[in-house]
């Protein structure tokens, strides 16, 4: 069921992205509850549902961790279409893009309908991911960095030993993980994601600050720190399998979703073109390909057609909406 309230000032990506100085500023996520015993949202099988977009790096984080932890039968998932229109993210009944799905719970037309079901007067951005509670019919959380930590531990009692023991945010590495997450967020990752995906990463923020800048000054203020961070990451990953310690952590998950999009989308669309990953950063490139080709949680949740379609549909950056064919292949083999 679709809401009749006009919220296009909040759903139309062409409106309200840049500040007066031409730079991009991210807004914080709104729903920040956790799933935990003794709280209003108890861990239960098949109580929660995840709404995502394969094109969104923040949403893809949650898909990867859901798959890594083996939550397929515990938390359901529905993917929207990648083409953002005036009304925001659409379900397949409105945009039957291959891989998009209908809302199995309410037959909604758009993600905004899920938000307005929770609060008819909601006046924030209608972002993905959305973690929904079917029992109370409300949004639990729409902040990806918190959802992946919920998935990391909240449902362990229902999982086999190998999945329950997988800890992507171990106590002994938390300080290092937090430090890497912070600077990777602020220098590598942010723009379109602020508006339609949920919060957190410098690499990702740097990409979006660069791509959505509408002045030369704002663009150059973002692009050089972005590539300085990539240079730093290249040194960190030289001779290493993972970012921190000798194990897969959430820091790898959070960085992967940015790097996998870099050559297919960010280089061309966001003008992040000083160097490509495949030709300019051999250690990052090897790390990326090992995660993608050796772990189904990374490859099965990555849909390049969704990624490229969504990014190149930004009319304020790419008015004609032409989606480039390359790079071919989207990711090189090991």
C-alpha cells in the first residue's frame, strides 16, 4: 500500500544534495534501536526483515554480513530496483528491473511507504538498508554500521557453531577496527549514499564528496584526500590477506563495498580518476579479488548491473543517463 502524502522533497535525488559552498554533507540515520535479549526487540527467528538495494554500498554491507553469519533462514531480505526516481527506491511492482523484488509484507510501491508506515509524519530521508520488525511493524534500525553489528552477535543462539563463532568485531581488535573505519569513512566514501543509503566510512565519504561536488574547489578538496587514503590502504594491505590482524573483520566488509564499485562507477561517474584500482593499486586489487572470488558472501551480493545503473542515473551528474559498457570485465580474475 502506498502512502498518499507528498514527500518528493525528501525522495527526489536531484534536490538538496549540496551545501551553499558546493560541498556534500551527510545526514545521520534516524532509527537506532538494537536487537538484544531483554529489550523491546528480542532475537527471534523470522521476526525481522531486511530491505536493501544491491546498488547501495551501505545496504550491501548488511547483505554480506547476513550471508557470512548464515542468517538466510533467520532474517528475510527484499531488494528494491536500482533506478532512483522522483519517489525514491521502488519495489519491483513499480520498476521490474531484473533482480528487484516485490515487498512480501505489505505490497509496498516504494521504500518511503515502509518509513511512513512506521511514522506517517516522518520527515527524514528514505534510505536503505532498513531492518524491519514484523511483530511490532516498525523500523528497528536504518544505520548499516549498527545493523552489521546486530547481525554479528544477536542471533548466535540460533546458529551452528561455526557461524556463531565467527566474530567480525572481536574485542581484541575493536580499537584498531574503529580507527580504520573512521578514517576510511571520512576520506573515501560519502555522497549519494548520504541521501539514499545509510551512514558511515572516509573512503566512501571521499568518493561521494568528490562525485557530488558542484564547484571545482569542493571537488579538489575531496579528491586529493581520497587518493591519499587509497595510498595509505595500499601500504596497509601489502603482503596481507586482511586489513586488521590475520582475520576477516567488519573493516574488510566496509571497505570492500567501496572498492568493488570504484572502477565500474566511481572512476567515471564521480571523476575519481587519478588512478584505477586495477592498474594503480596492486595490493588493494589482490585483496579485493580474493574476497570476491574466494567467498560467496561477497560475490553473490554484488550485482554490477544494479550498481552501474543506479549511479549513472544521477541526472544532475549524467543528464542523458547513458550507462558505460566498461570496464570489461567488471572484476578481473585471480
